């Protein structure tokens, strides 16, 4: 079950800052910033998107560091209690209350948000050249965004990958597992019957080399990166925007590289992306049908232009 994704992760002691307050720009500041954002995007010839858990909260998937994030609730629920043992000695014991255990990450029923749809729409129009996501929920793929145009650098709970030919299969059910374990299914591409494995990374697992190399290449080529709903605190992905000519951060909480950004917007990312797409001249964009979900993909299927 995808609701167990967080429980599948091994213990990670270096979670860093969690639970920072969320801040919102005033309406006046937002109007100014949205005009500036639209100008930057219009002028961009190689626009890259970097997304984090904050773009999926409106799909009822909790983030990790927000006020109601998984790690934030976990930190709040850890209480050090002093108890007496049978010998009258005092000892400290960590008690974990039930608050964080009640957090449900149900990816299977989640639908793409306005932000997912906006990224896919702009990619279809040729404005967005590439997307790098830290999310494992598969919502970029479910919004119709081809794997040709995005790297899920932390894996995906719905994706199996062939260990022989590299073909990927995207389904509607969590494939289970962690750290590239066999799923029990076989590749269906002609001439290949390789074993399919999960693609989900645990903390100590190496990032997928092909995807991360592509992410670095796209960032190096980018004249503008939009960082959407990410705290930019997990490395090495958090430093990727620094490789680009300039970047914009759209996030409700502070990030470690706010001072390096050309523009920082404190607002709900769905609202910002909807306003941005409309400002680019696509007033009725939400009524356009999304592309079909790409169920099978193999890197050799890329065109020479990509």
C-alpha cells in the first residue's frame, strides 16, 4: 500500500529543519511578483522545473517539513518521559504518540493537482523543457507528462524497471518494495524477459545515474528554473538550481538558498501556476484535455532531438 511509503523508509536521523512557519505574501506583493514571474518565463528559452512534496499537498498527500508534515508531526510526538524502573532507578524513555502514525499517504487515489497539470501543459506547448521531481507519488506521470521530459530522481511507487533493458512500466497500484527489489514480474518488450524491480530509493541508495545526469545537464542549460513546493534541503537535489543562470522559488517556507534566488514567492503553488499559465496567454488552459498516461517507456524510445 502506498499509504505505507513513509514507514518503508529506514530511520533517517539527519532530517534537519522541520515545522518552519508558513508565510504568505500580501495581495499587493503577489501582484508585483506574478508580473515579474511572467516576464521571466516569457523571456526564458530553456525553462526547467524542480518540484517537491509541496505541490502534492492539495492532492491530500502530506509533505514532510510543513506544519502538518510527517517529520514535523513525528518531532512533535516524541516526548521524553522520566519513568521509574523496578529498582527505583530513573531512566529516560522516548515515547511516540499516535499523531504521526495517523498520517496517511494514499498515493493510489490521488489525482494530479493544478500544478502538475500546469507543468504538463507548458511542456506540451514547448515552454517547459524539462522537469526534475523529488516526489515518488507518480502524479507528474499521471498528469500525462512523458518520462522523456522528467526525472523522478527518488523513484516512483507505481513504476517497475527492467534490470536488463531498462524499460519502465507505470501502473495504478503501488508495486511495493524498496531499494530495487524484484517485483516478481517480467519485462514484456520484444526480445526481453528481464526481471522487473521497484524503483523506490531508501536514504542510502544511490540516485539513478541516468536520471540525475540528465537533471544536471538540464540545470546547466537552464536560463530559468522554477522551484515549486520544495524546501531544497535534501541533497544533492537541493543544490541543483544553483547550476542554472537564475531561479525562482515558490514555497511557503524558507529555504537555504532564498538569498540566491532571483525571486521568492510565498503563496500556494497551485494559485501561482494557474495565474502564470493564464498570464502567458492561455486563459482556458484547464479545459484542454491532458495527454494520455504513458504506461511503458524505454530510454531508447527517445527521439534524436531529445
